[in-house]
């Protein structure tokens, strides 16, 4: 089963806080929105995805990438070849 884990730290530093097995994470960085989503559907159809969906969008809401982590790695590797 795919899991989403994250670690955050406040602006004053200190020990990062680690959370495991969350369902959804959104990060906003310099005009980009990066989302990892472990679930799909609504109501009765709500269920864990077989593979997490990663979506990267810009400030205009244009989707720059949407797919699995393997697809993202493959896309990034193709840029370096």
C-alpha cells in the first residue's frame, strides 16, 4: 500500500515534525503547487489509490505534471538524457 509521509519544520528551526500515512499533502513553493493524494472518489466510492497521484501546477492553475511518482521520476530522468 502506498503511503504519504511528510516532515515539516517551523521558521525558527528546531526538530522537524514527522507524520506518517497521511491521505493528502499540498505544498506551495514560489508559484508552484505540489500535491500528493493517496485517495480517490467521493462518498461510497472513496478509496485509497493503488498509486499516489502527484500533481504539480503553476500559479495560473495550469497543470505541469499529473501522474504517479514513477512517472514523475521517468519524466525528470528523460530531461537529463
